[in-house]
């Protein structure tokens, strides 16, 4: 089940993000999500904006989280490469799992595609598992974008029009 996150979910979401960071480190991604990112403040803001979603099992236990943000993402305004579809889009950000369930990205993607016909996402160059998930799910690699701190990210796009 997927439901909107609530403020009382913050501690559990942070637990999931900690597990996702640990997975990144085990798979050679030593530089993404450092310095406590995503922070409790970011989680609370995503919840306030109603863009934060959690995946739960049949008992209600949370095992994954993501943000699905409609509208233009300012970090996507400039790309070293080219977007394939100029239409309005939603962005998948901060997807993380505690590793207890399989098929998490597919579930997130099915949810997002049921709501939007155009999606974008980005990930760190060291995040090979996420790059593989995106490419296996029909996302097209479009180039490099730069996040607010100036560091590069690999940018991907999926559109029902492509």
C-alpha cells in the first residue's frame, strides 16, 4: 500500500533513509546522501507540501519512502544534454527503502505513472543500482544536471509520449 506521509511518520522515514544510505555505502556509493541528507527538516517540508509518500506492508509497517513532486524542478532548467519531452512533468526524488521488500522501485513507478504521463529523476554517478532501475523501467538518460550545491547528477526522463 502507498499512502501520503504524515508528520508522525518522520522518525520512521528517517530510519528508512538511514538504511538506504547504508545500502549505498555497501554498493560503492560513498558520496551520495552525506551530511545527514535527507534531513528531518526536508522530510517535514515534503510532508507539509503533501509530496512525501510511504510504502507499507499488510501490517502497516513502513518499508520505503519517496517524494513525487509535480511541476518544474529548478535544477532541471539547465542540462548538459537534452530533455526529450518539454511537456509538464513530475519528479521522483528521495526514493529509499529499508531493504526488507523487493520490487520497491517498480511499485513507486507504477504509482507515479498512474498519476503523471511524464516523469523525471536524477541520481548520483556512483548510484549504479538506481541507474539500472531507471533504465530497466524505460527511463532515458538525458544528460547531466547540477543540484543546488553545484554537484552533478545523471538525469533521466520517462514520458508516455516517447
